[in-house]
C-alpha cells in the first residue's frame, strides 16, 4: 500500500463529476419531459379544434338537406346543379355550395367525381369526400339527399381556426399537417433538427366524412437543453463539495492534533517516569555507599577514646539520616515505577495501529516528501498489546526514521514498514534509508540518557524498549542492512488468543 496524496483529490473529482452529471441529467430529463408535455397538449388542442371545424361541415350539409323544398314542381327547366351564394359569406372556409336538383346532374367537369361520391354517400348515410387535393388545400364534400343532393368546396387553410390555434405558426418548431391518401396539407412548417429527440402525434379527425390524419411532429435539438442551469448546478455542486472537503479536512486535522497532543502527554509522563527511575537508580548507590562508610567509621570510632558515647550517638544519627534518604529514594522509585502493562493488554490488529500512526504523521511525511511502503499479509494474526503503548512505540520509531531521512536527498527518502508472523509472535520492522547508526552508538542505543541528536534526552528508545517488554514483547536494533544504508528496528509482540478488539483510536 502506498501513501499518496493524489488519490484523494481524484476521489473528490470523481464525486463532483458524478453529482454534476446526475444533476445535469435530471435537469435535461425535466426539460425534455416539459417539452413533451407541452407538445402533446398543443397537439390535442389542435386536433380538437380541427375536428370541431370539419364536424361543422357535416352540420352545414345536413341543414341544407333539411331546408330544401319538398315540392319541386316549380323547379326551373335547367336541371343542372347550381351554386348557392349565401353560405360562403357566413363560413369563409366554404368556397362554393352546389345543389343537384331532382333528376338533374352535377356540372360537366365535376360530374363523374361527384356522382361517385354521391353514390358512396347514399350507401354510407353520411357525407363523402370528392376531389380531395390536399397539396392545393381544396376538397369537396358531398351529401346525398332526397330529392336533392349538395356538395361543398372547402378551403383547408381557412378551415384552421387561427384565432384559437395553440401555436404561433411563424415561430413554432412544431410541424403540423393533414394527411390523406398519400397527400399532405402543411398547416405550419415548423423546424427540423439533425440530432436530438423526436416527438410525434397522429390521430384521425373526429368526423367519418373527412378522415384526415392530424400529424404533428416536434424535433428537440441539443441547443434547447438547459445548459445554463446545468452549468450553474455544476458550479454549485463543486462549491458544496469543496466546502464539505474543507470541513472534513478540518475535522481530520483537529482529530490528528488531539491525538498527537494526547500521545505527547503520555510520552511526557512516561519520560518523566523514566527520568525519575534513572535518578533513583543513580542516587540510591551513593547513598548506600555513604551508609556503609558511616557504619565503618562508627566501628573505628568505637576503638578510639575519648568520647565514645558522643561519637557513637553522632554516627548513629548519620546512619539514621542515610537510611532515611535511602528510604525516600526508594519510595520515589516505587511511585514513579512504570505499571505493569500486561494486565491492560488486549487483542489488537497491528496493521490498524500502523495505519493510525501513519495517519497522525501524514503531514510530516508529506512535508518531508517521504515515500512510505507498508507490507502486511491479509491473514496476519492479532497481537496482544496495550493500545496507547503500542501507538507510542510505533510513533517513536517512525519519528526517528523521519529525522534520520532528513540528512539524505529527497529522492532517497524511503521508509518501509513490514509486518509478518514469526511463530507465536508478530514482527513489525521499521526500515529507513538514512545514514545508519555507527558501531559505538549501536552498542548503547537503548541506554537511558544516551543520544546522538543535539537536544535529545536519550530516553525515547529506552522507553520504547521498556514498554515492549512490559507487554511481553521486545524491541531490538537489527544488524546493519546488507542492501544499502539505513537502520532497521524490529518490534516483536505476542500473538493474541482472540480476535482483535475494535480500534479505540479510530
């Protein structure tokens, strides 16, 4: 596993692309659905208006049939159909009205077509089309009657109720037409798009006599999608995700700072204990020697005159004071003596502890430009350790490695952490590519107060060794690497019997 920073920005970038794409898709879908709904509404209105007009033609013919005179005895001698001039003035779409009297005939050029339509009308019982010329916008409608029959010549353009038409014929993108028998009358031209979405509407007029198919079509091009709102959504989602990322980073940084502060406090307490233990160890020996010398002097004074009682009393006081000092030092040592960690140990996942330590030190790793490699098998058993002590050991080892790598070139700053099982123990190896440790320093590296770094107390590794031993493990300095410079520390911890407990620092 490699700790690299580029994955996180890429993750956020992918999240933004997903959110922006989903939002833009939803906006486009809503826009297309709105256009479709508007198109279907306009189409239904247009069909209804046209149906009302053509039904009106049937009503006109039926009215003419009802109003014709019953007594044709006074009919003129010319039995040819004649036009009725009044209706075109009332209905603009009616160009001409013809009435064929009983026994008469339709005008010569129209004779065959109107006779055939009249025959069909007589069989069907309703008006029939005749001489439909849709490209020219003209057709005739014939209703067979008794004693006379009637025919209308109609203008399709004038049939359209433009005052109620739901669309603006000059600007609307909808193409509207009437189709019949392979011919087509264009009501409005609309617009065509090469790419995009296509809507269509087909429905016959609600009149058996005039079975024209009302056809409306609509092309929606890419340019009609809500690009402005999609861009606004993308910008808003980017701002929201950026704010969320900043908030999460701030939260992670605060938690990291709290953990480092807590770890530092624990380290200071442990260092103070280590310091007190060292002082007690250093003071107890001279005090013991003082006690022995004083007792020897007391014995010598006992062989000399003159005031043996006073000398014995003074030396007795010295002995009492020396013993008191020794007792004080002993009590101080007992007070600062490190508690036994074996009772606080619990099953832990060592890879998780390593991950937590690297997470806390991530800013330092990034600032120093150090590449970290962690090798851990998936089936690594849990270890038995005290969580805070284990994290303190790993933290100290990694920090020592970071300080060692400061003296090498940026390209050579590599740190490797390797975990593996070794019998009943688990090994954690921390290997840096720094300048390494000299032979003299290697012999004293775990000695309290010994340090090779200016300003150091020399207690860190000594403390880590003590903590590892308190948990039933060990911390050793591995022999110098054979494959290059550097230093390797090896932490061995016992394998736990049960499964690892949840990480308390997570």
